[in-house]
């Protein structure tokens, strides 16, 4: 009877809360009483890789590595995993609370400064106004109908920002290319989910159009970073020395950019 009672109590005992659940999870682990569902990927690589994204934890392990060895490695990495997942949750919460309401004169960042987006059908073209009488804040006046739908407001704003980005990025690329002694060939605006910029050996540069929302020094850092890759296509000490030669404060700006949050453009 006692064994049956114990079995019954164990059966209905509360389980640990699920701290994180990856949408493509295939494994579960318990770290300090918190359940973590994670995605396990097998590969030909010889070492394990742990990565945390908005979706959760992904563990990449070599083919043939026993699950008990994988689990042991996950446990050894437990504190780092929980800390990263906590940080990702906090970041996602900040993103969720900063969503743009396109129908109510949204306030957006432009070059690190808040501007108000206003539908202005009487304007002949979409234009930037340094300040307005309503809230003493710079405005972007959209030359579109008052009854414009969200998509039209959002797309018109995006097009204007992309135009400003192209002009500014080109000017900064030319400025720093001279200092670095490199030649860039083409500029493309990107909309990548995980990268602010990239560079290829042929001199083509890709920069995220939403960098235009950050302060000028942040834009300059990304420009210098990508141009430096035209001399060193890696992140070796030599590469960082090149970056620091024209942008000595790069570490502080890089840290700021790493933790920056922009609301979803939707």
C-alpha cells in the first residue's frame, strides 16, 4: 500500500516549470530545477556548439556523440545557457512593448533622435521637418492621403528612410575608405535578421537600412567595420587593429549596438 501511495503521489507531483521551449525542440534538460526544451542538431563537426536566439537554445553536436555526453556538456554549460535565455527573454519583452502603432502619429528613431511621422496630404512630397509646433519634435511629413492604410504609411516611411540611408552611407563609405586605403565598389541596403552589415572581397558592401535609425557614431562604426574587411576578411587581432586605427572607440559602440533594440517594422 505504501509503495502504491508513493507511486500515486509521484505521478501527480508538480513538475518543474518549462523555462524555455524551442519551437523545433527534440530534447529536454533540467537546469537548476528549470526545464529547457532545446533543438539538437547533429553535424560532422568535432566539437559542440551552443547558441541562444529568440527561438531558444540550439545545441549542435557531432554525429555519434552519445546523448549522455551531450547532456553532460549541456549541464556544464548550464549557468551560461540560463543567463543567455534570460537576456533573450528580456530583449524580446523590450521589443514587444516597443511595437509601432502606425495609425497614431508614431514616434521613430532617425539618426538617434525621435521624430514624429505625420500624414500630411497637402504636402507636395514627403519631407523632413526639423520641428513642429505640436510637440517641438522633428517630423516626417508623408505626402499621402489622410485615409491611407497602415501599409501605405509604413512603406512610405521606409522608402524615405532608405533614401536617406543610401545618401549617408555613401558619404561615410567614401570618407572612411580614404582613411583605410581601400576601394569599395557597390552599396546594397539589406534587411537581414542577424547582421548589420557585410563585405565581400570584390568591394561590395551591404548595410542594413535601419542603421539610419541609430546615432551617427554607430553608423560610422559599422561602415568602418565592413570597410576594414576589405583588408582583412576575418576577425583576427590584425582586423581589429585596422578598425581601431580610424575608430578607436569601437569597443564601446559595438557593445551599445549589440544590446540595441529596434521595434519590429510591421
